[in-house]
C-alpha cells in the first residue's frame, strides 16, 4: 500500500509539472508592448510586406496598458492609426514623425483591432489588438483551481493511507480531466492567435497588391481621396516608368523624397480635416499634373534630363513667376490710382 501511495504522489507531481510547463504565451503579460520597425523596412525593395514590417507586426495589449512605438531604424517613421486609403487617419493615435532613436507612448482606452501604418512609407502596415485586462485570468483561475485540487488531493493521500484504491483512481482520472481542459483551452488560444496573425498577413498582402513600391504621394492621395485615383496613378507611373529607370531620375527622386516627406504628412492631414483646403490643393495640383504628362514621352537618360528640366522650369513659371508678375502688376495699378 505504501508503494501505491508514493506512486500516486509522484503521478500528481508529474501532472502539476506538465501544467506549469505549458506554453508561456497562454499566460503572457499584455500590460505593455513595444513596437519597432523591422530594420531596412523603410526602403521600397525591403520586401517586408509579406513577413511584416514591424516587430511584432500584430501586437496584443490590455485596455489601459502601454504601447511604446520606438523608432530603432536608421530613417524617419510615423505610426498612425488607420490605413492609407482612409479619409481621416490618426483618430486613435498618431506619433508624428519619429526620428531614429525617438519613441512615443499610447495608452489604449477602447477594445478592438486597430490597423496602423507609416505615412512616410505607406507599405508598412500593422495591427494592434486591444483586449480586456482580465481576458487571460479565466485560464489562470482554472490553473489555480487545478493546483489547489491537486494539493488537497495530495494532502488527503498522505494523511489517509487507507483510502480505497478505486476512489483514489477516480480522483486521478478527475485531475487528468482537469489537466485536459486546461490544455484544450491553451490549444484553442494558440489557434485563435495564429488565425489573427494569418488574417493580418493576408490583409497586408492584399493591400500591397493595390500599391506600387517606392512610397506614395500623400498630398495627391489626400486631395483625390484614393491612391487609385487616375491623377495619383499618373504620378506613380511617371516615377516608376520614367524617373526610376534612369540614373538622373533616380538621383532626383532621392533628393525630392528627402524634402517632400518632411512636410507632406502635415499637409495631407490638413486636407483630410478641412474640405475647403482639400479643394484648394486639388485645384493647385491640376496645372502641375498637366505639365508632368510631358514626361510620359521620356524614355532615355537624355530625354528624362531634358524634359525634366523643361517641366521644372514650366512649373516654376506657373507657380512662382506668374503669380509674382501678377502681384507686381496689381501693386503698380494700385499705386498709380493713388
């Protein structure tokens, strides 16, 4: 009988150890999470759209927890709630431009799944899942109850060595069943988590199919309401088919992007918030789009350079020289009347 008691105690300790050794993901602490960009994800040819441009790409946090957006990359990034096609972005959070080494904290107050992206590099997209703070406590309670039952059962076995063998066997079966329940819950949680991650990856890939690499024209996209608008596609095609295929065009786009993305996110936000300003910008873009259509005929290095300089000169004349001349003429007429 003594041998049976010792064997039973050993079996119970084995059950306790198996529960403790379950996947730590089931008992993860979601009170704080740090999100960082994948190194090199700010470059158009990084390919991070498939595997995820953030680490982690799908993050889970409790309501009232802390999300830390940390720019550990070598280029500037933003973390803005929404997707590039939204008319209004940043309703939940918007870090603004974070230089390398900068960080920003967000404390979520609402439950749900929140998509976010980088306004400077719009192919970078991720998801934050905000859940109730006590969502994981049910599993913990089951584990605690199981541990309590097992400890009590162990004490009963030690105190009463004359317990009926059949009754003791039933208790062990019951404990094993409890262990199975906990294990099933852990497996279900892992399956749900994998499904969420898979859904997020599919969403990123689907979104990427409608985007061209190399960044986006934030101002034109906000003005015309969609990155698939004909005007935005014209800009994208000229960039990819003419400029990026030549050395001089690539050099120009590198310098242009460095300057453009310092102010374009702010103007794009202003367009989304102010419909009148949006129409003004749209009207202002029309002459430039008409002049850029000339670039569709440029196929060689010399043609890109020649037509590119012509377009730049034409736009300088339309947007700077012509208004300046008109202003001077009006000023002279006002002076002459005095």
